C-alpha cells in the first residue's frame, strides 16, 4: 500500500519517554399490515463478520500520524469541499504549522522505539491500514478562556479505538498537565478521515483511530505550551500510542471491528436522553415515539445515540427504553473536517 511518508530516517530527540515499554507484541491485529409487538432493544450484531487476520509475527507496529490541514489544497475531488479548510490562525500563527511540528516530533519518538510511522497529510491513502491512526489538530475559540485538549473516536467506536483514546488521554494529560475539554463536537466524531463508508480516501474499517485537539491556540497558556514546549506535547502523544500498543492484544481481531446497530425508536411516550450513561445525569432531551435513534455504542445497558427529531442531540439512553424497528438505520452524520 502507498504510504505518504514513512519517517524511518528521523533521529529520536533526547527527551525521555515516561513509559515502561516492555516488549511490543506483534501487530494485528417497513408493512402496511398491523405492526408486530415491539421488540425490546438489544444490541444488533451482523450475521457474520470475519475478523481481521493478525499480521505475521515480527512485523513492527505501524502508526499513522495525520497532520491536520496539511496540504488540504491537494485533497481529491471527493473531498474538494475541504480544500479551503486551513485551520485556526491566531496572532500570525497557523494551526497547520503547529500540527506539523508536533507530528514530526511524535514520529521521531515512535521511530526510535521501532515503530513504522507514516506522516500523513490531509489526503489519507485509500483504506489506510495501520495499528493506530491519530489525527493531530489544534483548537480555537472565540473566547480566550477556553482551554484544554479534546479526544474523540469515530461515531462507530471499536473496542480498539476506545482503548487507544483512553491510553492517549491518560498519557497526554499526565505529560502536558492540560485539562480535558469534554466538549466533543459532531465534526470530531464525524471526521472525514474516519468515514470509510462515504470516502475512498479514509482509514480502513479496522484501523483504530482517534482525533486529538492538542489545546487551544486562542488561549495564552495552551498556546505557550504548544509552541514553546512542543517536546512535552509530543511525548504525551507518543507515550499514549506506545501504551496502547503495549496493552492491546494483537491477536484479538474482534476488537478492531466497529459495532453495527439497527434502527430504533422510543419504547414509551417520552424517553430521556441524558448527558452520560447514568440515571442521575442531566436530561438533554425528552424524545418521543417519532424520534429516530442512530446508535453507535453500547455500554453497561446504555446506548450512546444521536436522536433526530425537531433538533439533533447526542447523548445516552437506556437500552430498555428503546424498541427495535424494521426501518433502515439512519445514516451517520455527514463527515466533515475538524
């Protein structure tokens, strides 16, 4: 497969990675008649989904680092609407330059640990297959008080993608001391590089992936860290990736497969859509039987959903509060740039 740029020539900086690496394991890794009585919702599982075949023993792990907005003017026709997406620009500082500098430093650290690294521009190689894919961006806000980092997985989150997110979140927070901003946007979950259903130039279905907003360029403290101490930022990212590679089970192909769910509607006149998978979490919306639910994750008896009605809301609903529908499942939200 064509790789945009393999960073095998980089020399690792002296910065020490605070990770107990150990030995990295090999990489794998509708009817007009009376409708039937409602069926309680259960997580839908496709008939048969072949699991990926583990890579041959001894194959070094491969990691894709996508530089947000880099060479966006060269995006293919299917993504031409994003060619003018150049990212944040603050006080003469272009986001893409910050992203590229950090990504190169991360690549050097990973390469020094025997990882094969692809430095990827806005254009993702078709069905890009790797052991991990991290899209590196920086945030911006109309308020200079907004700060912290954000991490998000695709709408349909495989266990591997969730594991990558958790490892990266823990290590990035530890290295940078930045707070985590929980304001994950639809644009992050629907990031175009994740959308293998719509685009040729996207990651493979089984590539664990996250998008990282490293901090707010519009916040003086975040900006000082991203531009003045990029080695710390890079170490946090590299440590998170290495931790994921160390903790994963490369023979667990099922962990790489994103879940597939059917179509659902509310089982009662009103269903609470909550901000978190808890009966005490804030209610974002009282959905009605007419509401359609796009389900993209199940956790401990809760569905993470996008509800489409008079307005669109993303939140959590108890599995028992929904009924399965024979309608085609709603399409995921349109893909976009961060």
